[in-house]
C-alpha cells in the first residue's frame, strides 16, 4: 500500500458535507511550494475500504487495531474511537500528513473522521499552520507534546511581534472551538524524508497536569492504532470523474516496494511473483504514469503527478 502518496492526491473530498469547508488542491511535494499555507486534501472513512482477505488479527498489533478492523461500519468505528478518547478525557483526534520545507510545516492531507469539525474548518480556512505554536514545540525526536492553551498564550507573549494578528486569532479560535489542551506527536514517513504524520488528541479539559504519563501512553497507543488502521490496512477509493490512473492491487504492492528502493528481483521474492510478472506490471505502470524508466516512475508517484485508484487484479 502506498497510502502516504495517495493521500496527497486523493480526490477532493469537500468538507461542506460535514464542516462547510471547501477542499483545496494539494501542494506539490517537491521543493517548490506555492506561497502561503495551502489547505490539505480532506478525506473521511467513506474514502477508505478494507481489501478482501486482509489479516484482521495481525500478530503483535494492539487489540484496538483489531477492533477497528472488525467494526461493522463507519459509524460503529467512529463510536469506538470516540469512546476510547472519552475514557482518556480527550474529545477529538486529528490525523494528517505534513511536509517540512523552507523552515515550516506544510499540510498535505487530513483525515476528518474523528476531528473537531469547527476547529478543522477554522484551522485550514485561516491558514494557522504557519503560526501553530504546538507544531513549533514538537521536538525533532517525535516525542509527544502535552500542551494547554495557557502554555500557548505564554509562548505567544514571548514570540516576535505578529502585525497580522494571526497568532492571536489562532489562540482565540482554540477557545471558540472549546479546545483547552491536548497531546501532539509526529511520525516520520518511511519513504519521504521531509514528510511526517501528525496525530493530535484534543480535549475540552483545561490545564495539562491531568495529561499524566499513563494518559500519554494510552493516547499514543490509540493514535498509533488509528495510524496502523489508516496507513497499513486500508486503501483509498478514488472519486469518479477525477482522471485518476487505475492500477491493480498487485501494482500498488509493487509500487510500495519500488518506493522503498527494492529491485525487481527483490520485489518478486517479497511478493512471491515471477520475474516475468513483475516485469509485466512494471511496464504497465511506466505506461500508465508516462514514465520511461524506474526513476521517472518513482518521481511521478512521489510528486503526485497523477491520481490513481485500484482495480481488480489484471
């Protein structure tokens, strides 16, 4: 599965269904990005599906992952996550992909299923990513950051002047969205050196003293379980009419290994395919992505030059 790339090119899923927020074009994943802070592509449970035959009881995975996979539908899954959040005194969970370039974080995608809809709308409509004091406080080691609004107010008072008033509006909108504290952590992408998954648990509860080591540990397990479910067990359904490139499940698996730098022979061994079969699918992929060689194919996928969905086996 190559969901980290797919998320950047997922068909525009309007938040107007739930949050009244218009989707934006996804930013280029190369070194050149447009000025400002572009909104990510939004997606929900409706854009995900579980491939047939998936191992719903993978060894070593937390039981939460199995519960998410066994849930009978999107509503049941959402209720499950909300129940676990409330047990820990959190109210919402945000999950998105970001890229770090030019000394700042740029949003790429955002999963809206368990998020605070009002805060999501305000955050991306107002381009708060550039003044998000929480993002600046997350250490490079990806250790979790427990924060509260009072702490952010103190950091804002020490920060350079903000003539635009955007930082003040960021803090005001946290209050307006009934958010008082939370836990934030990042996970590095295994295929993109400058990209991370950001997981944010938000709470109405003031202060951060209540976010103990035990709460942090359980919050990490919940966040990582959602990450496991979304990034490893599900696949993206392309929206109709977007001109996406259609590829098979086998070709998606081949692309995943290709992005990890494996040779055709290694891919064949790992997927238990013949060299002839891998060569055939590689030729099909180069044709569909208009690439003349492996390097161009990798670049086309990583840069999100084309949308693609999944077909049945070819």
